[in-house]
C-alpha cells in the first residue's frame, strides 16, 4: 500500500476562521523560537538577551493585535449607534445651504442667511420662470439670520403655491459687499448611506449630514 507524504496545508478547516498564510501568528513565532533553540550550536548558544527581546516582540505583537481588534469592534459599534441616531432626522426640518422656498396654502418654507458681517440684505424672490415676485430688505448681523419671506407678492397678494428662489445681496454701511450664504429649511424626506456617510434628501435634493446648519 502506498502512503502519501504528510505535508503542510493552507486549506482552512470547515467551520474554522480562515487565516492568511502570509501572516505570522504567535504560534508560528513560538514554533520558530523553539526550532531555533533545538538547532542552536552548543558551542555558541543563543544569547539570552536576544531571546528575551524575541519574547518581548511576540508579546507586543499579541497586544497590538488585541488592541486593533478592540478598536475595530468599537468603531463598528460607534457606526451602528450613529446610523441609528441619523434615522431620527427623517421627518424633521433641517436648515441647509440652498435658495429654494416652497409655498403651500400661502405659507412659505423658512429661509436663513449665514453672513460674514453686519449689513443690510436685499432679497429678491423669483418664481419658476425667473420673474421677480417680490423684494424686501432685512438688517443682518454676522452669523445666522432669519430671512423668512412672508409669501406675499409685491402687490400684497398671496403668492401661488409652488417653488421659488431667493437672491440675496448684502452691503455694509460703506456700501461694500459682504459675503453670505442663503440657507433653506425643509423636511428630511429620506436618508441613505454612502461609504458609511449619511446623506439626507431635502426638497428632492441630497445633502451630506455634515452640511446641515441646524435641526428644528
């Protein structure tokens, strides 16, 4: 009867965790050390200091592996908690960069202005065709300012339901332009994740959660 030679195999055992054949485990390290001791030259034995260093390196490698595993577990738990918390945004109103205003039954959605300095803001409201519907002015300070449109046309009549946009120009006391960003407020209608990053849908557009200025 022919007996096949016994050889090492990298094929994983069924039900066991697969290992990387190129990765040196603590058991492999210990086997190498034992083999080194067994094959040392009796006339020139292994330096005990070198042996202690090797053992220390093995211990450090094990500790680093445990730390990495713990960090990965903590990261997964943190991501899970964060993703669950993001679900609470659905249905809530958020303020985000954008110039859209939606009118329904005479009520206009909120608008704000993030301004670099104090001044006077001139606001122009345009309809879907680009025609001017109304204009108004607001005194603004540095930071966030309420820019709510009352939903009325220039003739005092209520604007028709639909989508409008705001154009804003800010000037200071010296008639110099001041940098500003128009913000819109709308309900979060959807939430999805892309590469672990939460993305919300507002007025049919998508924004990263990091772009939200405030939640109301």
